[in-house]
């Protein structure tokens, strides 16, 4: 499998969850993968990269730190000469009813999910302009295209990521740069585990029941969609919002399928 041979991919939030799954899948497809995360990575996967071959490299950095993001991008370009794919996967949860949300919490969620995406796009797009090519994949969420109770800050940040992505598609398309938002549903990740602990076990069961495939997704399933967007298979796709949610946003069931013997 070599759909990304000779390409350089920079992935934020690459230490775990969707970001780690994207890094592993992209590397398996021949890409030279550069990861960026505030958390320690898996040392068995992240090994020194060679500009002449596939491999991986990692930078410890917080996406909220503009200078750190800029330095990681500059180092990647200096070492590998280009950046062909950017996956913005770094993210966090948070929210609550608006009248209860503390300003510091609002800022934390928006800074990681939105400003962090902006910083990475800002510096990677400058390089892609020189190349006149590139694919930007911003990980948003189904909560960025429809509301979800208690998700004020998170929903606002992910909705903004969707529109930011569309603007990038408009502004840079004539320079050979594509940009698409990828909206996962409810995926088995460390972040989801932290949000849906024992206290939210019952709401999680209802979410799974409202998902047409009857289960949470796996990070590898989102990575497969990201691979499509990064590859030439999506060469005529830009400014789009690709939803991968097991049918969660497709509509609602009321028990009729059960009466028809379909469950």
C-alpha cells in the first residue's frame, strides 16, 4: 500500500487517538510522518526520519504555542523539503450550559481546538503556497455540524473549524491546495474515555443506540477517511465536510424497523 509514497505529512495530536491512528496509517502508505503533540508519544512507533525514505519524526509542542508550531513546521521543511499533507487532530473536550461555563474553560477549549488549528494551517499553508500543492485535513466533529447538549464551547470550536476549512478551500484552491473538514462521530479514544466516564455511562448508551450502526467508531476508521482525503483519490474534493459517524446524524429511529424485523 503506497498511496502516500514520497509525501510528507504533519499531524497534530499525534500521540493518541485519531492522530496516532492517522500517523500509523499514513506511514503504512509510504508517507514520511511528522507528529506534533504536547503528550509523550509511543517510542516504538516514532523513530528518526530519513529524508530519503519513509519514516517518522516527532516534536513535543503545544498547538496553543504559536512559536512552537512555527518552529516545528520550519524544522520539518528544513529537514524534508516540503509538507504535502496537514492533519489537524489535536483537540480537547469541554463545555456545559453557557451560564455555567467559566471564561478560562471557554478559552482553553477554543485555544486548543480552533486557535491550534489556525496556527498549524497558518505556517503549513505558507509552505504549500511555495509548492503550489497540498492537502489540509482539519478534524472537526459531528458536534460541529449539529448541536449537542452541554457542548457549548466544544461545539462552537468545531463549528468554527468547519467554516475555517471552507475559507481555506476558497482562498487557496487556485494554488493547488485542497482543504476538507473530517467530522467523526463518537469514537473510542482516550478523550472519549475521559469524557464518558462512569457518570455518563447511561448517556453514552443512548448515543450508541442513536448511532445507526449500533456502536462507537474506531480511530482507524477515521484514519481511513483521512487517508482518502490526503490521497490523489480525493484530487477533486475541496471545501467539503466529510462525516464519518456510523449514521448518527442521518436521522432518527422510532421502533418501526423493529416491527419490520430489521433489528
